[in-house]
C-alpha cells in the first residue's frame, strides 16, 4: 500500500517532530566576555545596587541574550522545512504512479 | 461526437481534462473546459481551433502546469503534467511573449537554454543557431526593448527551440507577424515536422491551419466538438459553381437553375455565378452552348475549414 | 546540477534587474548620505566620536539593507506574474520552488551589492576620521546581511498571497516588532490579559524572529569580544529561519494558479 518512498518520508518527518518536541535547551549566553585587561584585574567590589562601578553608567549596553527560545525556534523551523520537503516528495511519488 | 481513441504512446495524451472556475458572488461554477480527451501522435502538427473563450488557452495552461485541472489527467511523453520534468522536451511560445526588457535577444535565448537543462557552454552555442533559425541573428545584441513585436515573437520561438524540444506548444504563433513572417513560420513548422517534432498549435487563422495541420481539434464552449484530419471534418458539397458571361438576363437559364435546386449569385467580377448540383453540370453546359451565355469557369465547391468551424461552433 | 543552474540563472537576472531599479538607487543614495552626515553629528572628543560614527553608520547600513531587501522582495514574484514574464520560465522544467529561491537569492545579491558599497563608504569615513580602519567592527556586517535576509524572506512570504504594498507594510511591522521581541513577550504574557490575547501573543512570540540577536554592533563599538558560540548559534538560527520561511513561501506559490 505504501511505497518505500512514503515510509522514508514519514520516518524523516517523525524524527524531526520528535527533535523539535524534545525541547532542545542550550545554555543561555548572558553578557559579553571581558577583555584581557579586565580579566587580570583584581575582583571588583560591587556597589549597593549590584552594579559594577567600572561600567560607564551613561551608556549601558548588553549583548543581546540568545536564549533557549531561539534554539527552540531553530528546531521548529528545521522541522517545518523537513515536513514540507517530505510532503512534497510524497505527493510527487503518488503522481508519478499514475500511468497513462 | 465519438470520443477519440487514445494512443498511450503518443507525445501528448489528455484524458477527461476539466476546469471549473467559481463565479464571484454566485453559487455557481463557470465551465472553462469540459471533459477534454484527445491524443497527439509524435511527428504530427495538431491544430487546436475554437472561438474566443472556448478553452484553448486554459488547456495549454493546464498542460504546462500554470493552473491545476479540476479533474482529469494529461501526460507529456508518458510523464504526468504535475511532474516538472514532463516539460523537459517541451517548447512553449505564448500568444504575447514577455521577457525582461533590459536583456538582449542573445542573453534571453541563452538563459532559456540553461533553463532547458543545457550547460552554459552548450546554451551559448545553441543560442546562435536558434536565432539563425528564426532569422534574428543580426539582432542578437539588441535589447528586447528595441525589438518590434514580431521580432520579440521570434525571440520567443528561438527560446522555445533552443532546448531541441520534441513537442512544441504554440499559442497563436502568427499573431504579430506580417504575411512574410507567416510564410516563414509555415515553412519553419514544416521543417520542424520533417525533423520529427510534434507541434501543437492553436490559431484563429483557419486557412493556414488547413494547409499546415495533419489533425485538428475543434473546441466550443469548453467541449471538443470535432477531432480528426481536416478532410474528415469538412463536409463534401455536391455542388459546382459555373461562371458565365451574359449580354442580358436569361429567364430560361434562371428557371432551370431554380428547378434543379441551385441558386444564382454575383461573382466578384460582376458576372453571374450559377451554383448547381454536380449531376446537372452537363445539362447546364448544353444550355449555355445553346446561346444562353458564354462559359467562363467551372469550379467544384467544397466546404473550407472555416466553413466547417463556423458550422460546428454555431 | 540542473537545479543549481536554474536557480543561478534566475538569481542572476533578478540581481541585475534589482540593481537597475530606481528604488535601489534612491535607498543607496539615502544610506550614503546618512553615512556621510554621521561625521557632522559627532562633535565630541575623539574616542566618543569614533563610537558614535560607527554606531550611526552601522544603523544606516542595517536600516537601508533591511528596507532594500523588503522592498525588492515584496514586489518581485507578483511583478513577474502580472507582467507575464513568468510564463516562458515556468514552461521550462523549472519547479515553482526553484523560481522562488532563485528570485530570493537574486534580490539578496542586490542587497549584498548595496551593502558592499555602503561598507566601502563606511571604511572611507573611518579612514578619514580615525586615520585607520578597525576591521573588528565589520564582523557585524554579515549578521546585518543575515537580518536583511530574514526580512527579505518574510517579505517574499507575504508577497505570495497579498499585494506588494500590503506585503511591504506587514514586513515593516514585523521588522519593528521583532526588534523589540522580549519587551513584547513580557507585556503580552502579563497575567492581566485575557486568554485569547495571551494565546495570540504566544503564537506571535513563537513565530516571529528575534532580530535583536543579529545586532551586536554595540559590543564591537566598545571593543568587546563576542563569543564564538554566540556567532555560530546566531548564524545557524538566521539561516534555518530564512530557509523555513522560504520553504513555506515555495509551498504556497506551488499551489498558486497563474
């Protein structure tokens, strides 16, 4: 009833869905890494607000966090790509079987 | 009309192809094509005739995958039309070809060569030959914005021919061509036919179709109303036209023609033209020789393809 | 091999066509004007001036490349259908998805050309103001291109089923929302909102790209190191997201009647 192509397409689809649903979680990147000069300097006493007094308070920046959301989106996007490719291949396989 | 017999090994096989369009704001469907079934054998020129809105362009669009059929199937060289590779050996010339205007004729044809699965080098070599074949080699470096409508049509033809297609689909190829261009097109089609190519063309110029096509199919309101050789479609008329010269109107001749079920009309030269059944030709000639006029010409009457077309679609 | 040939021919023609368009020239002139004007706006001491010039030029490049990508992709496919130049192409053994990808890569090529011109102008400005060019700052450029690539893909997605002006407008809205995605999330997930709004917010949050992560120019401007893992993750995220949107666009275009 199902050809080898159908089975292959469905297997790829199932694996991709499982990967995306497993909630791939990666460590969250927080702020930027420090320069060599800062790394070799002695530990810094934080002020009562918890801020590093060496930071320029007039221009405060932070590296945009690459949270687990983006990894989940990447996996989900990959699953969508595989699903569309598999369904297209399955549809073409069905049409090729129609003989004149 | 009996359904045409399908040849499964044919270049083009259409089986039950149907296309419905929903009519906006109404709960109804417009039938653009209704259960079309036909096949076109290899090496033939097949003429697809029909009035405006009959479904010719709809059929061609479905064959090329531009639109999806509501039901039915079609195959190009055994490959279903939903398979993109079915168009590998197909060349298409639309009724009004449009290309990016900034490209030159050579660049356009070369690009279509690569799209026809040729390598870049092969496409470059064949592009020159294709433009020579359509008598446009001298204009190969001209941008398309500078070419006339007829020249753009030739670029389209060259783009279709560059992939050495086995099936050519031409939608109104003569539109935009002057009489010299049409003659060159007819000669080119015959040349392509001798090379074993199959040609599927739709046209309104029925006189040309009659002289060029091996088979014709007539479409009316989405249905195939006739399909076969032109000689099979036109009806034989058992009539002859006799053109005479008379000094004055002859009542005897007119009475005999009326008794035989014929009619008298004026020819383009102003002389009487007698239409009578073929069986009465000898009697009529005897009458004329008895002093009722001078015989100028005798012409057997046959239905033209245009007459047959008008009869079938009315 | 044939697939690559088809895509490259379509992309090549699209790229040349895009580079010839008036809108591309206007946006490029505007971006170059912004880059030139940045030196006049920075009237501080030398170190701060360099940072502000770099910041302003990077923003100009990011905005211009994004808008060029959105504008060219919002009308590309629709224009081909309306002008009927698509028929001779699709009459060949060219798949619908090859056409979509070819058009997309062609406009991306046009955006890349624009970006290279803007980068050259930026480098010239740095040379004039600083006396030397800090190559590290240009590390963010491929990621700004990736951000433009995502926006171009989203624009092309909308163009497969809506008109060019609507596709342009919706992509610009997404451009704005996606640059403030985390702020939006905390707002929409606030417990005071009704279930429907929260669900809609959740769907938007999960579907929209996070464009903030491509813009780490602030770190480079202040001479700080960006982790390699971050760069790789961001690049993979951008590429996969773009491919996903292109796949959906191809699937929609494959069902479209021409």
